[in-house]
C-alpha cells in the first residue's frame, strides 16, 4: 500500500505505473519526465510533500495511486486526519516585508535552473552558505519547496511565504529578525531580548515527527549536554507546556517561539546560579 510518507523514488521503483497517475494529476509532476530531475528530486520528497508542492488533495492522490496498484484494495484507503500544513502569510503579515532592509535581502530565482532540467539544490545551498548572519534569503520558485524547510530549519532558519498566482516567494531568516516579524512569542519567564549571546555551542533536535511521550523523552535526554555555554533548540509541532515544570525542577529555563500553528521553536538554557 502506498502511504503519504513513502518517498516518490521508492514508489516509482516499486510501482512504475504510478508515474502516469502523477502526470495526469498535475502538470507540476511533468518534471519527473526528466530522468536527472527525477533522480534528484524524487529521493527527497514523499507523497504528502509532493501533493502539497503540486497543490493537489493528498487524499485523492493516495486514492488514485493505490487504485492503480491494487484496485481491489481501494475501499481500504483511509483519508481521515490528512491535513496540509502551511505557513502562507496572512494579509497583515506583509508588514514583515515592509520592515526588511532591501540591502539585506539575498535573492535567488531557481525557476530558470529548473527549466533547464537541473536540480537547484546545490545552488541554493551555495547561496545559503554565503549568507551573513543578518541576511534574509529570498527564494523564488514555481512551486512550494517543502522538503527544503526541514533542511533550512536544521540550519537555524525560520520562513514566511508569499504566494502570488503561480509564484512562491519564500523568505528564510534567522532569529535575529525582530520577534514581531517572526511569529507570536510565548515565554516561560523570559523574553527574547533576555537570551544571552555568549553561548559557544548550539544543539538542535527536531521532535515534530515523534509521538508522545517520545518528544519529552528526547528533550530530557539532551539536557545532559546543556550547560552555561550550550543552548538547546527544540523544533516542536506544539508548545510543550508539560515540559516546563520538568525543566524548572532540573534547573533549566525555556522560551517558546511560535512560528506557525504547527511549529514551535523552543530554546532551553541552564539557569545561572544565584550569587
């Protein structure tokens, strides 16, 4: 059975006939005709991400794919609880753009690269590597590059999206962008301005794909590595309210920064000893 987490590359390898379903579902999938792009992109994208990139209903796509593989089993395909997670800007979020310094915006339009049949990933990473700490990376694409979000998240970047007809403008930025521009802050006894800047080490863990109690277990395990020179950054799918008392008991403090409804960045630090 084809699931939403199955990589496109594996699906096409195991069920070659599914490429016809993809091509019929959306013109976005026409890029898979190019063998070079197929090899580069399909290995990084799962079915759920592909549906979001193409702007098609995940439930309907899974139905068609599974029906092509096993028509008898089509009645067993379950589409409940399938949800698209977006970070598209609301109208009032355009203040974010207006407040940016144009000299700090580094733009890369990957549409010409993709149109030549090449994978733009290396060009994107090269641009990111050259960014200064306070630069804003503006990526322009003809589709939403969903797999890139996790890659950039691990490098400490948040993002906002503007969709203008068939063009996606994705702004990647680090936490030095004013908090009013990066989401709603909910602090646990701290404000963003109170985070010390003398940390030598940053540890990042992503628990968004884990189910309870795994996120809390993973965070508590990582605390042993957090000292006065080390901060722990946790990428979470919700604000971990139950975690705060446990951190307090162990001598730690946290800031929870809401990026969007399904993404919270939690910064955990060791409390300074009172003199």
